C-alpha cells in the first residue's frame, strides 16, 4: 500500500510566492536560468540552478555549486522569504494550462516504498545525474524540487480534494508562461488522516516525472540510515517530497530527438536507408510534419520536413516496450543507421520536450548544431502504467509531462 504523510513545508511568504516559485532545474539550461532569474533575487533558481550565481565557466558539478545552493536556501529562510509550517500539513496543488486542470497532493512519499518497488519507475537514470541530485540533497539538507507521482484515480480522494478546494487558497498566481498555480493548505489532522488512510488502500504509485530526484532521495535516505546508529525509521530522511496526481488528469506530450551528424552518410544515402523501413514523404512545413498518430514520425533534415510512416513488420505490436515509437525510432534509425549507442550516455543525441514546439527542432538543425531532428507522437499514461506494472523500462526521455511543477512552492527539510 502507498505510504504517505504530511510535512512541515518550507514555503514562500504569500506576497513573494510569484517571485520565488521557479521552473524546475531540468527544463532550462544555465544560460536560460541566468536570464530568467536576472534582477530577481527571490527566484528559487538561485537554489535549484545555483551555478547562475557563480562564474559562467564553473563545472556544474563542482562542490561550489552545491555549497552555493545550500547558502542561498538558508539565506532565503533567514531573511524570512521562506517560512516553515509548525505542524505537518498536506498541500493541494492545482495547475491550469490551456484550460486543462490537474489537482495534486503535496506530501512526503516513503523511501521504503521506492526501495521496495511500490513506487514504480518506467525509466532508467543516468549516473552523473544521480550524483548531481544526491549532492544537491546532501548539501541543502532538503528536497528542493518535488517528484511527480501518479496513481490510479480514486473517487474518495477526489471527493476529499474537491471539498478542500472550495476554500480560499494560500497561493494563486499565473506565471509568465501563462500557467496558473494555486495551493491550498490542509492542516486539519482528521482530513490528513483520511487522505493517508485512503492512500493506504492504493497498491502502487508511479514516477511520472522525476526519476533522478526520486532515486537520489532514496539513496540519501539509505546513506543516512547507515550513518545513524540511533536510526528509528521516523526520521525525515526516510521521506521525500512528492506531488501525487490521479492518472486521469495527466497530460503527456511529445519528447523529441536531435542527432548531431548523419554518421558519415550523405543526405541521399541516409534517405535511401530510411526508405527501406519507412515511407518517406516530404511535407511543406512543421505543421504538416507533427505526427497525428502512433508509428508516424516527423523528420527535419536540410531545411526540409518529412513524414516517416513505418512499413509492416519492422516492430512487434505485442511488445509493450518494443512497439513504443521511441523504441521503433531507436531500433530502426538511431542505432543501426545513425550509430547512436547508449541513449543515456551518447553525446551525439539530444532530447527536446514538445512544449518548445517543432520550431525549436528547426532552429537547432538550421544553426548547424544538429544534423537531423525527429518529432514523435506522445505515449499515453496507460502505456506508462502498463509498462511499469510489467516491471519493464521505457527508453530514456520517453515522456514529457506538462504543465511542469514549480520549484520552491513547498520544500521538504530532512531534519
């Protein structure tokens, strides 16, 4: 059963929330973060992307980066920009994007649930990113960004949430990107216990977004258990910050690929190899190239968009992982033709969330940075859960969820 509890959240002063809440660390690079945080000392990017306060040439995994994150977090608390609740609460977090609403519960999730597989994963993690998040948690002594979890929707939980959100929220603002963020605080112990008890009837939760954050939190929990001779199991390091959303409210969008070169092939040679397994059709523009169904791909090459439709027999439709579009692309183009080995480590490939649009793919290919781009049709939440239930793993960078959770709205201290 899914174990959760409330937390004494560290959160923004109400009049500063819009200035503090930031996009998560992994959706923008350091240059973008510097620009976004410019002139705003309150931005939580100073914590989750603390390299922006250090010389530009610094290695992003340098110890100074983590020390700066810890310093910035403590300064925000000392200055009273962030305050800590004096009792354990659960928080309701609503997001509205383009008319789509989703309601999540901000809670402490169990390290034991992650270690035992009750929190199911669908992607592998990269070691360098694991170490980065481990260090960030260790130095800040906090979970500064929540893990995005989902669960099979439950009517009783929905009803509890609906009742709470009739009240006045603690925060309600619209960010620069047009996404509205609203937070309610649940401090009533009876309501909290009802929510905890109902989740105790739910067998599993699933990592939707935040595989590195969840694994690093669990690993830090294990480290602290081993280092604490008086470990009881009740310590805060046995829990990590998460937001739980019902599966029927979630929206997955495309997660696209770019490759730096054609692996020594000319454009014509590359197109000929593609045509062996795909029908290759030139189209006028990105609007026509965006895939409208599974097993169809958009491709941008040398200022031209194409639609690639799979030929019969190139994948097994009964294989839940092998029949994913990301697998079809990898097994028939990226590996055999373009020579991409390990997608988690190969530096010739990059991944771009569909929220940036196909124009981002055009820009990076036209600039000469990349040689070819592929636009994919998004997977469904049901595919994600089916694969996780089967104990299987999706290829890396398969799912992109929108809207993203803002960092800094609630922070979980490990003390």
